[in-house]
């Protein structure tokens, strides 16, 4: 099938041909038709892939609700590097059906900077997220069956922390009641999270192999017993079965861009409630099979980039060589006070005021001692005067800036950006480059470091529940784990209404969630939802099948 709204021809190559550009043989693949494949773990772990490719991390300023083109820029940059003769690959997250059907719609890039086959990728792809959903809900079923069968582990029904999940935005499932069909069942409150917020998704993306995956699943805390001690998936003897459900999902997926650049799409944790990066397995393999790997982290430098640096790189063992900071004029206008409905209209006054948000994200990247380039994702509504202002602003601050016109021109629209990236990544790395905090710091110290440096908070306070959890986690020895901040992506603060560069605000930690299998502690702020809802007018309204062809997915 094809999407009849596309404005470009499809000239896709067989996936075996794309795989060959990475040194993969047909025997290394599990084919899903002509244009999709999974890379077998035997190939992923093969010593014949031994390059030491450079990682280029693409992040963004604080985005609008529709995003600022970070994925499109990532794809276009990968294509541009190939056009310049660089052996490049792209690593992306898998789209969740919730956002696809919600505000954002498809998540495979746009215009002439897209990944194909986009219909498959945006819908069910190779079934990875469904596998995560099944493994998650198997654990839920085993918990309730354990209660039904006499509860030998003495699980406290009021302290079951494992939630069911599904890959769709459905606010009606934020609070439910289970155990109503049989008098012997334990009646209790429960809820659904979106699948990409499941700890299993985070585990999948941070595991190195199947054995590591099983070991992490065994550590997952599902409940507490009547003495307050944690009960794990290992205690319930369900980790092996959950691993079995994920045995195909752990293999990275291979597809291609419109310009036939290889793309690994694997894993999809949200960046506002999880760590927001594609899998360690995919990124690690890509850098051993290509010279440059362009990958993205979710949302802005305050969220996805921080988690890439403080969570993912500790497992990956490699730091990025350069960062691309994506900015759009419409987002700058919004941060400068332009009404949301008028952000596509020229407004130089709002643009100038909104620059403080860009400036803060530049500052955030510098905290990690990484070289970076600002990439202006060009829109047709951008005025020459506003673009000139942005260029002058960057020049005055000695900041590298390049125009990214990949939506209209594909890889050709990012060749200047690619050349700049090559120069930055080729420089000797700063010896201070590394995570933001030491793991030996206490949990409050880690959170205060993130909040005060990256967000600009003046103070951090913890609710009574959070304070109690901090004492509990210290006793359990979990206080040396990284912290995964759950925060709105629409503001540097924990209040989505505070745009621009908020100052002198207090960040509130309302509670924690231990993700021991994933290897981090989730700190929940504000009103962050782990089950989003659909908007009044969702992208699903534009989707249809007409004469056997998909319409409106892009």
C-alpha cells in the first residue's frame, strides 16, 4: 500500500540491499516482507562489526505540542552525510500508536526526509510494542492469579505498583477496578499506563542481550508484601515467560530513508515519563557498522538529552561526539509570547523574546562539555528577516548555526549541517565530557543538580510521600541509581504554562517510582500522566482507507 498524500516518489530498495551497506548478509536477517527486517542477535553480537563510529545526538529546544521536526532533521542529516560520502546510519525510536492517533500523527519524519515503509512503522511495524504490552500484562495477570490462588507471598493488595498497559491514549483507563467477576477474586484498584511508559519498554531499550533482559525482568518490583518488603517478577516466577514474549522484540529493526540510508528503529520509551531513547542494542550495533550514527533523544535538552547522557551512556559506554540542537521559529515565537494559534505568523518581537529558551538549551548542552550546532528547521512560513536575525544572534554568541531544509529538499537541504557536524565530531573530545552527576550522590542531590542546572529551578521540594520513599530507597540500597525525571516537555519547569526561560521557580517531586529492572528511579513532578488522553480532534479523524490505499497517516 502507499499513502496517496505523499509528495515524493518512492524508490525503495530491497532491505537486503540496504543491509549490505552495513555489512549484513541475508542470513543475518529475519525478513518482514521486502522492506523491513530484524537483525538477528547472532549478527548484532558478531565481532566482524568492529568500527568505532561517532554518535551524533539530535535534541531540541522546548517544543510546541506538535514537535519541532527533530526526527525529520535526524533523518535528513543521515541522508546528507551519505551524500557527502560518509558511511552513516540513523537510529530512531518506534512510534507509539497513542501519539500517532492523537496530536502528532505519524512519527517517521516528513516531506523528503522520511523513513519507509512509513505506514507499517507508524502502525504495527514488527510487533515490538505489542510484545511489550503482552509481557507487561502477563505480569499483571500473574499478580492477580497469585492473589486468587491464596497469596503465598502475602502481597498487600493495596501496595501493588505494577500497572496494566496498552499502546493507545485512553484516559478512561487511568483508574479502574479489577476482581469483580468472581467472589474469590481480590477486588482492587488498578490502572492502565500507555505501553511505552511500561518499565518493560525501558528494560528492552537498556538491555545488552537476552540474558541481560531476563536478569532485569527478574528485578522488576511489582508489589510490596504485608511487611513492606518488595515483591519482584522473579518472586512470581514470571520473568522467564516474559522474556520469551520478548525474544523477537529484542532484535533491532532495519528499514531505510527515502534516500536509502539504513535506519535502525528499535524501542520507544517516552521522554517525559521514561528515558526517551532508542535501544542500546541498536545504537551500539550501528556505531560498530557505520562511521557516523545520527540518533535522537526525546523532546528538549532538559529531558531526552539529559537522560541519554545520564542513563543511556552509562550502559552504552560511549559519549556522543557532537550534538545538533533543533530550533524552529514557530517555537521561538511561542516562547516569546505569540498566541499558540499564531505561531506560524511572522512576529519578530516575539521571536526576539523567545530566544531565551534557545539560550538555556545551549547552556544545558555546555554542562555536558559537548560541541554543538544549532539547526534551524526551516518552514515555508519563516521570513527572511527573522532568519537573518537568528543568524546574527548566533554569530554574536559565537554559536554554530546551519539551516536545515530537509523537509523540502531531503539530504541536499542539510549538507551544510552535515559538514559542520563532521568538523565538530572530528575534534578531540573534551576530557570533562560525561554525565551530569556522580552516581554516588544522594537522590536529592542528583535531582537538585538536574533541576537547578538544566531547568533553572531555584529550589526543589519533596512531598511527604516522596520523603518517605527516599528513606525507604536508601535502606534498600537504591539511592545510587540514576534518576529519570518525569516532567512536562512543554516547559523547562514542571508547569507547562511557564514558557520561555522560567526563573526562580520551585520544582516539586510528588512521588517516586522504582524501576529497578531498568536500573533507575523515576521522579514524578507536576501532573505528568502515564496514560495520555486523545485530543478533541485527533489525527485519527484524518486517517482512512480509500480504494485500498491508506490516506492521512502522514
